[in-house]
C-alpha cells in the first residue's frame, strides 16, 4: 500500500508540474501580445508576431503538435485533402486548441469553402479572442463574399492587436475606396 501511495503522489506531482508550462506559455503569449500591440516598427511587429505564433502552436501534446505540423506542411504544398484530414483529426481530438481551428480555417479557405472557414475562425476567436490571424481571415472572407462593413470591422480589430500590419492597412484603404463614401 505504501508503494501505491508513493506512486500516486509521484503521479499527482508530475501531473501538476505538467500543467505549469501551459500557464507559463499563456503568460508568455500574453506578454508578447502586449509588446506586439505597442511595437513601434513593422520589423519589431513581425518578430513579435513570429514569437506569438510559436507560442500559439504549442498544444501541450506532442501528438497534437505533430498533427498540426503535418496539416500545415500539407497546406504549404497545396495538398488540401491531406491537410484537411490531419487538421480535422486535430480539431476532433483537441477541440480546445485554437491554432488547430485556425489552420483548419486556412484549409477551408483555400478550398473556397467560406462558410466552414468562417465557422472555424469563429471557434478560433472563441478560444483565443486575440488571434489576429483569425480576424484577418474573417476580414478576407467577408471581403470575398461582398460584406465590406463586416470586413472593415474585422480588419480594424486586427490593428488594435497588431498596429503595423501593412496588408490590413492596405485592405482598409481598399475598402474605404470601394464604398466611396457609403456608411460602413
């Protein structure tokens, strides 16, 4: 019985220590997001964005991280079917992992499945309201389906998180020219 109690105590200690890095990662991402929102140059913003994305890509599970990497690698070579397979498996097994949903949304977008892409982006934002990539994606979808006011709103929200995003600034200017004085 004594060995059993020791084993249980060791397991509980190990399990509690495994939870600490996730909280630390959340703190790291939050700090990076704060720095990103205050970045003074686009170069600094790009560096911080890479660091934020690295933090967001950590699921806490080597298996889930592998599914994410395989899905993203497949998407990089335009293998939409393989990417969808890996990322659907990821979101099935880790439904609370925002980056899995974001990556799946990218696959849907590339497949021109805008409804499922928007749904996946909304799930991303429900899990991570600061996900500027998901907001950019929603802006692109709304622009694609001729909803300029919604696109403008999504893009504007990106700039509160990442003020030096030149693509978003260009999109906002494009939308302003497009509506030619109409109320957004």
